[in-house]
C-alpha cells in the first residue's frame, strides 16, 4: 500500500467534493488501486492546516462548515499560505482547486510554481495558469521531471484529453468541437422550451450550475479558456485567450431557439478548434445544429465533444452527470490522481 500525500489549495465545491469522496470511499480506493490518498495540507482564503501524518477529510468538512475556514482544524494556522504551506504539507502532489482567475492566474500560479520548485506533481482544476502561463509552466515542469494533469479543466468529466492522448494516437485530429460549458447549454435548453434569457439564467442558478454572476459562462470566456487548453495540450498550439474568436449567448432571442426547435434543430454554444496543416484556430459561438447531430441533441447540462480525425473518422463522447458539479469535478481530479499514481508506479490500476 502506497500513501500519496496531497496538498490541496481551495476548499470550495471541488475541494470539498474531493474530501467527501475520500471520506466515503477510502477503503474502496485502497483495495481497487493500491494507494491511499492522504490529505497532508489544505488551504483556503482564511489560512491552512498542514499535517504530514494526514488530515481527516470528514472532520475537516465539519470544521469548514462551522468555522468557515480550514484553519479552524486543530493545528490550523490563520493566514498560512504560499511556500510555508507547501513546506508544511510535505506532499507529493499539489491539487490546485482555488478560484480561476484569467487576469493574473493567482493564487494558483504561485502555488504551482512553488510546487514545481519542490518537484511536486500537479493535478489542476483551476484554469488560470494553464491559459496564461502554458509554455512557461510546461517548460519548468519538464525541466524538474514534474507531471501535470488537468482533465478537470476541460469539461469534466468528459475524457477529452484522454481520448486525444491515448485513444486517437496515430490519427490526425483535424477538428475538435464540443459543448464544454454546461451552464450555457442549460440556459439555451430552457429558452428553447419558452423561458426568457433571465429565467433561463435563474433556473441554471437554482440547479446550482450557474454562478451569481454568470458572465464567464454566458459570454463564452469559460469555453474559450477550455478551447485554449485543448488546443495547446492536444494540438501543440500556443494560443492565448485573445486568439479565440468569441461570441456568447446573450444576443440569442427565444424566438430563434423556438424556430430552430420547430424545424428539428437547436442552437448550441459550440467551441470549435481546427487544425489545418499545422495552423490551429479556435472559436466559440452559437451554431444551429440538427437534433440528430451528436452535439445538437445534447440537452440541459449535458456536454459533449466530437473529434474529426483522419483516417479514423469521427469519435464522440458525451456526458450526462447525475452528481453535482463539485463531486463530478472532484471525481475527474481523482481520475487524474489514480492515473498519475499508475504512471508513476505508486499503486496499481486494474488492467
Ligand atoms: N465547480 C466545478 O464544477 C468546476 C469544474 C471545473 C473546474 N472548476 C475549477 O475548479 C476551481 C474550484 O472550483 P469551485 O467550484 O470549488 O470554486 P469555489 O467553490 O468558488 O471555491 C474556490 C476555493 O478557492 C479558495 N480560494 C480563493 N482564493 C484563495 C486564496 N488566495 N488562497 C487559497 N484559497 C483561495 C476559496 O477559499 P474560501 O473557501 O475561503 O472562499 C474556495 O475554497 C476553480 O478554479 C474552477 O474554475 C470547477
């Protein structure tokens, strides 16, 4: 049995989701994968708790609930952050699940650099550093022999990176298109059933998939960021957020959606990445699709990706999740952790 010591930054939906999964399934994971995932450091805005012997995830969840910060855990330190936090955790892997920030990628970027300096592998849920510092991060990670996993950042739980990097090897990927933002798809679905844009946003908020301020989703920023990460990771591009032509869904009126529905089609917010003779381009925009199309038929908060490849043809993956977003994303983080453990030879994933 191998212990894998994790330093977790961010204890919101995803961080807490990870703690719930570890609290509920530790024994199952041990038996199935031959590893024990041990939280040895957890940080939020209030401070941090570090303990190389392990932190009890169930108790930490109660502490966060009652005190508002993980620093309320016995031995926790208000204000503890940065290098001192990483040193205290003595972890093998940094799980970065703090808020995404497309302006300066903080606080994630500082934690990521600190982890690379310490030779820690990275499993990322936040997108800021991937979008703003892709080349720099990958160069320094490679130089230190650090592995970087980030499947949670590109439409969790869709296996977009895994399909490209494991399944489609040997084929040329010409186009990748997807519905990678569940909130926009939910709003468009509601509007096609007759709700106004405002009511569609409200319904998405009630379901728990839209933020109070849904700007990043409805204006296409989130999908554009995912397109950048997908293009850079899969097609070897060096795109920035500003390279993605981006049109959100605010301008779509209910009548257009209803008309599309009457004629057996749907308007969807599609992220599309093309690879033409090595020139990679990305865009996010509303597009009319027949309901029989693999993306046109995706309703509510369903997501999907379609790879157009040569010579294999078309490969599709879609997801309709039954758990909440935090748990689904945390499961995708765990998937990265188990695959990392397997690739590192730390445990065993059944063949
Ligand atoms: N939710 C999803 O389904 C989903 C899916 C894919 C990717 N992601 C990404 O995963 C990350 C986490 O998402 P989430 O839904 O868990 O967000 P969230 O609920 O807003 O939680 C964000 C966490 O980051 C912490 N944080 C913010 N600034 C910090 C700082 N300076 N130092 C330490 N911690 C800090 C917050 O601390 P406090 O608790 O003290 O406020 C909070 O615990 C985000 O980057 C998001 O884009 C989320």
